[in-house]
């Protein structure tokens, strides 16, 4: 076939470094940008095959999210804006790691296994973040698409969630929205304005928000969106990419891990601030107290605020819909207790990784999912959306029920249901605080986080660690879980778990307890147990001071 000859010819322009092996994980492929040219070309090929197989538009996003600027990466987006299915993650790994001379064999193997009709049309949407390497790498994706006769649309600079949104809009024939960046801003901002105009006595202070854009794509897109918000939200944007380095001492990941404000942001005590990550699919909020103490409102606090608001509206609207919050083992124990014991909301725990949370959230009428790192969204079943719409349009229900149903309807419109989206989540949080007349301090006071500590231990091979019970218990190596159980018993309100990293040869350790001192000590002791039982590399972990 002429197409295969073209693949052979072009793949030699995107050669694979001999012996390089990379794995497609939850974050797609992610490594130093210099090693990715062949990967991008091949993901263009794979996206074209996926489009032919599904007879739908597929997305390819060039980004390394919260990684340093010298890295880059790529993620594939399936027809409804969700992450690509696990079987195709395996194909991505096979195709990426095939040596140059075996590429056509690997490609034909996928075509045969999936019974792909190569004469079927293919459509691929491509987007990229602001990294200096993204321009040439996204071109390599476009080269791969055209090799197999696919049609591509290059969206240029977009956030990851925006590309997910475009793919979903395209494949639902506009039912979800208009597949343009302008369509995205209009849908979200109009819903936001309809929500906030219901709030009475809103002061300018309550409209003011300070945003750390992580020197990334989110900053550019917030600037573009401002004109659609009217004066309903007044934004001060820091780390907008003009002088700082992407994700360097700023962004959601930095703030969450370091438990301190980003550099380059001027915050007055009590002011509400939020940070995006590099590709704007994570968000965390924070403020400083009058005494200078730092207060973080992470994914757990966000999930609690949103689920509480939704549960109250469902009760006011008289709608019997099942709402649940999906968490991972990293969720703070206090948030789980508050949701289950006080709010009487169903909580389920799943393995780390957004695809696991997204899948679990689909089991309910309304599924709220957030990782503690601030990545998450809300999913509404089709049936739930229909019931909300019926209630909003029913002329026979009380004013209170109608108002609550209308609020729910606009809430659905402000949410990007395809994937966690920092911009959409920010508008949702701002709307909820406005409607409830809450300050960031009142939100923070809903419950107090248990002190916690995350560490990582370098090991020779992370695969020696095997876990069960949504990663909360270690099955191997022998004796590790018993050691952890013994250490946890020494502290009050304590728990700890370990899990292999998805991206590097380290074991991640999490510990929480009633005091920071205890959480630190427990995390250190568990790290030592991992080091001794799981083949630690380098020096023994040192105590935390």
C-alpha cells in the first residue's frame, strides 16, 4: 500500500533512538523532549488508526503537564473526550518501542487485531502547550496523521481540558457544545454569569480572585476568557509566562507538595488564591492567615464543597438522585469522615489515576471525583440531566424547587465533564462560594485536615511492590504490610500506605496522624521499612526535621 511506503519514508525522518523503551501510562508518554520526536510521529499514526476504528474524531495533546519545562509528553483522547482505552494504551507502548525496521510490522499487527478498514476516513484534533519543544513535536504528530491519509485539525495552543472538550463536542454533533475555543468560553462563562447573578449583596472583595497560571497555557487562556466574564469575576493573574519558567516554584503541584504559596505571587492575608498546573487540568486553592500561616484547600476540600452544594440543591429541588464522591487512598481521612458521617454522602475509594476515578464516578447519577492533587470534575448521568431539565421546565412545581433545578442546570453547563479542568473547576468553585455567601476561610473551616506527609524512596525496581484494596495495602514484598501496620499502631488517628510510582523507580509513601510531628515520624519510619524490604538504592532515608 502507498500509505505504508509513506510511513516507511517519513518514519526515517523521525528516527527512534536505539534501545529507548517508554511506557504509555496514566499521563501518556512523558520524558525529556529530546527523546520524543519518534513517539509523536507514531502517536499520529495510532490516533489515525483509532479514528478509523471508532469512526470518530480522536484527540492528541502535546504536553507534559506539571513536569519541568525541558520535558514534554503526549496523551490520546477518545471520542467522548475521555482517556484512551487500556487496550490502546498497550498498542501505544508497542508502537512507541518498535525498532525502526519493525515499525510497519507493529502497525500492521494493530490493524489486523482491530480489523481496521484502512479506507475509512480518519479525523484527528491536535493541541499543544506553551513549551518551546511543543511546536516541532506537534508537527511530528500531524506528519503521522497525514501519512495514513488522516485529516487533522491543529488547534495550536490550548489547555488539555479544552482539547478533550473539542473532541467531545465534535463527536456529539454539537450537543455538548461548539467545538471551538470561543464556544468553550461562551458556554462556561454564560452558565457562570447565570449562577452568580442569583447571589445578592455581592461585594467587590468577593468577586476578586488571584490566579497563579504556573507560567503555562492556563494563564494565556484565562486572559482570553476574561472578556466573556463581564465584571462578574475580577482576576489578578500571576506567573503568566512573561518572565518565569513553566512550573518552576509555582503551579498546583508545587503548592500542594511544598505546602506553601508559589513564588511570584503577591497575596494579602485572607485573599482567595488558586494555582493551575502547566496544562490547566489541576487546581488548588489557598490563602494566608493574618499570622502568615498557609492554608491549602486541595482536591479533597474542593470535592467536599462541590458535593455538599449539589446535595443541598438536590434536596431543595426534590430530586431523588444518587450522589457519590470518589476518592483515592491519598484523600485526607478527615474529608472521608466528614462526607460519610456528617453529609451522609456515599464515598468510594479507587486506585490512583484519573481514569480509575472517572470510571467509578460513572456508576452514579452524579459522581464527584477529585484526586487530592486537585485533578477532578463532576459527572452527571444522562438520566440525571434529563430529570434536572424536566424539573426546571415543570410549571407545576414550587418556586423553590424550580429555582434549585435551574441552579443545577446551570451548574451542569459550567462543568467540563470530559476531564478535570482548572478553568471550569475555578468557575464552579467561585459560583458556589458566591451562591452560598461563603468566604474561603468559612469553606476551609468545614473540616480540619489531618496532618500528613508524602515521601518517596528510590528502589532498584518498583515492581517488587504489589498492592491491593485500592492501593491501601501492600501484598509484596513479604513482611512490608505487617511492618506498616505495626508502625501505624504507635500513633493516634494514623494511617499509612505505600505504592509504586507510575512513572519512575520510586515507592511513594503516605502517612497521616493527629500531629505533624507524628505524621513526619511515621512517614520516615515507613520509608525505612520500604528501603530495607523493597531494595532501596543510595543512602537510607533521613528523618524529617
